[in-house]
C-alpha cells in the first residue's frame, strides 16, 4: 500500500502490460547434434508507443503533458475518502524527480507522483517516451476513494531490466511477483503473479505467467535463444526464435517456423 497525499487514503499499483508485434524474417544457423533447432534472429520492428497524453483522462489538466496548471503546480489525481471519484486537478509541486525519496506527492516536481517511497514519472496509455532511462510506463495507479478502489487513469514509470524472464520462480525480493516482459521493446520487470498458462488467451488485463509471453493474444513459451540453450522448446512448441520485441538472448517457441 502506498501513501499518495494527505487527502487520499492509500493507493495501489497495478501492472500495465503492453505487448508488441512486428514483421519477421528468418536467419537460421547450424546447431549441435541432439540440440533443439534455434533461430537467433527472427527480425521484427519495435513499434513506437502511441502518444500517451491524449489517452489521459479529460479534466482540468493533463497528467502526462502537465498542461492546465499554473506555474509551481502539478497535475495529479484528486480524490478523497468521502466520495468514490477521482479526476485530474492541480496542486502544489515540489522539487523531487525520478527516484527522489518522498512521503507524499507534493514533494515531487510537476509530472511526478510519489509511489513506493519515491517520485515516479507520470504517463498514460503505456507511453514509455516520457520515462527516464532504465524505466518504462508499466504501473497503473489505482486509488482508494470513498471506500472504493478506483482506476485513476494514470500510469507511472518504474525501473525495468532487473530480473530474468526465463526464471519461472517468484522474484527473490518480492515473492508475490514474477519476472515478465512488460513493453514492446523487450523490457522486463517483477510484476504481480498471474495464472494465464501456455496456450491460454491473454491481454493487458490477463497477462501470462512467468516464462511466457503474450503473442497474438496467446501465451507463448519463452526460451534461451542460443544453440543448446536452456530452457529449450519441445518439438510440439516449435522453434526458438528471437524477435526484436524480446529481451536480448531470449526467444519465443514459435510453431511452424
């Protein structure tokens, strides 16, 4: 639970998952006898994120663009314990930037929100472009207002690439989270546990469990994209192929390749 601001009760951070796809080309390579066939590079294109500011909730100001507020103020979710509603509004801004320790959002500069004890860059619609280096727009902010948990319509940039997507165990420092691919460029992060298994339907609200990736709305097994790499693909899973949307050294078990 995360303290947001004086008028608000605690807020929750929920995973926002965005999967990306691209066209592919085949680049094969010889492998040792007895090893599963591997294709290191399946090509593809990392799609640029859609602009996030137009996807922010309408209101007096804009969470991502930070328009609509006077100098010295910041656009952030406004809510209270008495009414089940949340909307963009202006409040005093501080000076904290990404990673600056904080106890409430008024300590952070415009465009940042205090979450998990630090100022985090605000974003909308999974748009990673405003995030600082080493971060991505992956956490959806929900707030407790009027006794209910409500989606604020705003997301936050959090650090990425601090775990192994091929490790199916929970994250060492967060047993309620597991390592997953979290954006279209193959960034990974420890995110809430989920249950969608290999072959199951998946989307941003129903992400795949650890060791899998959501491809064309189906959970696909991940593999080590190198000759004799482990984990490998079973013959029924297809060929291990690395696409531009995957982390370095990680591929997808691709049927019919």
